[in-house]
């Protein structure tokens, strides 16, 4: 099964991309890097430039039907850029419309807020997003990882890089269950 990783051209927190990416590979699935521009994306270690990664497909050319799930890595700038791109927001919303699982960590739920998919859902994130999540109709909790099935799909969220192990273990399990049910 192919798993989409949606990231902006700059600003993704590298460990929030590479940790889940490796978990997808280890589970036997195929990760695809989707971005708003072709070429390479620039990852960061907090505020310092880190590695670059090749884009597999631009969001305007990506088809949700090709993917069994979506992962939204964080970083402060990454989701802030994505939420301003109508194609990126529509891509995220399409996963919810099709009932496909979505996993988001750290600041990534900002994109979920923009896609108007948190209403009635319970999720976690970096603490500074809790007001945005509540204002969008969601319930914010302070947990390592939160699985919410109150909606058309499973939503897995996590707070920060220190929670990556729990996040990866949980989304791999949830994505596999969704794949078997499809």
C-alpha cells in the first residue's frame, strides 16, 4: 500500500518526516513524498536547515485513490504553508471524504483545521494549537498519541518528536487495519 506524506517545500521537521517514513518502509508499505512544488523539499532540525528530500509527486498531480493513508509531519512552517495552499487543503480533505486514515504530528493539525475536518473529533498536537483546534470544533487532549474514530475515517495525532515511537507504532497498526477493511 502506498502512503502519502504531504509536506511544504520548506519547513518540515526532519525527524517527523524520517521517523514515520522509516516506519512505513518497515511495515512493508511504500512512502510517497507529495508537495506543492516539484524538485526537493528542505527539512529542518528546529530552526536549522537539515537534509533535502526528493518530491515524488506534486499535490495537484496526486490522486487520493492511489494512497491507503496520509501522514502529515509537523514543523512550525510546514503546516502553516500547506494551510495556505488550496490544493494541499483539498488533498487533505479528500482523505476524510474517502474514509482513508490520516496521521498528524506536532503542528500538522493546523492543516486539518484549515480543511475543516476536526469538528467533533478528539485530537492532540503541540500545545500551542489547542485553541485553534477548539475554535474549529475539536476537542484537544494532552496525550502522546490519540486515535479518533468519530468520523468518516481514523485520525491519529501526536504531540511532538519525543512521542514519535508511540505515534509510528499506532499509525502503522491503524493504517494496516484500514487497509484490510478496504
